[in-house]
C-alpha cells in the first residue's frame, strides 16, 4: 500500500472543495474510509468484474447483477455509497484501482471491433460495452469548463438536460396542441465532486421554486430567512463548520490554516496515518513539512499532540461510528 503524504492529491483535493459542496463531500470522505465500506467495495468490484467478464451483456442495471454483486450493492447503499458511481482515488484502494485499470486495458487491447462497431452503429453493444459498464463505476470530477446538454422526447413531454461543473439541471416541457398551452418545470441540483448518495427518504434536501430573474440579494435573503427558521429545531447535530472550529483551548494566532477545508484535509490525513500505525510525533512532522513547504513561517505549534488526538477522535466518531450520516440526513 502506498504511504500517504499530506501533499497527495487525495488531501489537496479536500483543501479545494468549494464552500457549497463542503458538507456533501466531507461526508463522502468520511464514508469512504469506513472499514466495512472499503471491504464491501473491494468485494463488489471483484464480483462485478468477474460477473461482467463472463457475460455478453452490458451490466448497467442492478437487475442484471449476480446475486453476490447485488448483495454488495445493497450493502453499500446502506452507507450512502452508490456502487455504480464511485470515487476511489485513495491509497487504500490502490490494489483495486490496479485491477480496474487492467480490466479496462484488457478490453481496449482485445476488443478490436469496439471502435468499428461504435462508428457503424452509433454505439456499442454486447461485450463491446463491458468496458463502459466498468468505467461507469468511476466518478470523474468535472473540469471547470465542463458542459454537456441534450434533449429527450416522449409523446407528451420534451426533456432538456444540462450538466455543468456547477450543477445538473432537468427541464420538462409539456405542450398541449389543443389549448396551445406550454408548461415548464425545472429542477437544478448542485454538482458535487464526491458522489455521496444519501437515503432519499432521510436526506435534508428540499425543493424550492425560486424566480431566478429576481435580484441575487432577494434570493439570498429568502434562503437565509428560511434557514433561520429551519435551524430553530436543528441545533442538536453539528454541521461541518462546527466540528473542527471549537479550538478555544489552543492558541491559533500563528497557525497558517486559512480555511476549514485545510483542517478537514489534515483530519483525514491524521486518521489515515494513525490507521497505518504512525505515531503522533511522526504525523506532526509530516504535517509540519507540508505547511513549511507552502509557507516557511509555519511553526510546529500549529499541530500539537493534543490537536492530533482531538482530530483523530472526531474522525473515529464520524467515520467508524457512521456519524457522517447525520451531516446529510
């Protein structure tokens, strides 16, 4: 297994999470580190690939899974992990990532008819889509300039889909030729760089019908006022901004931690290192070296054994005991 360093992409990505996606993505980072989740993903991927390689069908639907694969799939959903949309770029998935890459490369090298069939038929079929069914498992974060739009029509409705690096939108348009009345309904869902899938019956999502032609200040004011009303009965569970911001017992004036994202990246790094058997002092040195490279004025007072212990305890509570679920449900 690869030895993690604080400068690894799996931690610097957390440093750069957008404010609007922080709760969602932090919850995913917690869920994906749970031992049972790691073991189940490993078994799911192996059973999926084995089942896939023995079939001429494109296995994209849970109803086409083997019983074994379906079992692991349902188990992952309990942890709010969508088995067909995973982000696995972590040191503890190094072995399984190698298996996936080898399988994809095998399909590329041995499926000579793949591209020919796609050109002739506008897509693949049968075994030629096996590679795509595997690739669909992997959640690829979108680039800043990402944009994709398409339409789909039925007898009564026209659906317009738009996907960007910020959101996914669906607009349904219904037209009645007898009355020449056209009705529209739109839904906009933020795009998150980590694919958590909370229980739809327990999540905290709400539908808002807002006029986007209204001034920004008016829209923001409504959300703020509504959130105040909501928070009156939701103060028991801490949110992600509160978990790591209760450090009054420590002096932080010389600590160069510009954002809550940095603190969470540090927390996950500490958790991962402790899991691998690193001592508190070894972790302090690793974190110090990382921040020192970014800013030579950083001092070792930024991370003490006390803080390492505190961050580790919070991580254990939210990862091992599945408390991350309370952040989103």
